[in-house]
C-alpha cells in the first residue's frame, strides 16, 4: 500500500489578499487622480472661481456701458458732454491746448 502525500503550498492563501490589494489600489488611485477624482474636483473649483471673477468683470463692464447708453439721446434733449465726446472720438479732433487721454479697457 502506498500513500500519497501532498505538499501544502502557502501561495494559495495569498492569491485572494493580493487580488484584493490590487483591486483596492486601482480604485484608490483613480479616486484621487481620475477624471472625477479629488484632483479634478480641485481644478474644477479653481476654474469656477476664475470664471466667476471674469463674469463679475463683464457685469461691471455691462453696467458701465448701460450708463453711457442712458446719456445718449433717445427722444429728449442731447446731453452736450456726451455729444462732444462722441464727436471728438469719431472725428479724432481736439483743440490745440487740450490733452486727450483715451481709456480703452
């Protein structure tokens, strides 16, 4: 009679934990560096703040232009200062003793 002895290998016990560590590592890495990870969220918030600043600047510019528009005549009398400014700008004229400073923003 012969008996068969099997050698017990310890590598079989390591397969499941190694696969679990690899699985967790993969998803952990992508939760930080992926398209929708923490780094992407920070860059999104930074871009949002930049665009909000740009929006505020555009709103201020629009208000300034609306104020200038109110000075233009619609049906009533002409505001002489606005008419003079528009004429000088359109014709590129000034008096000899004047200094003209254009403010292009």
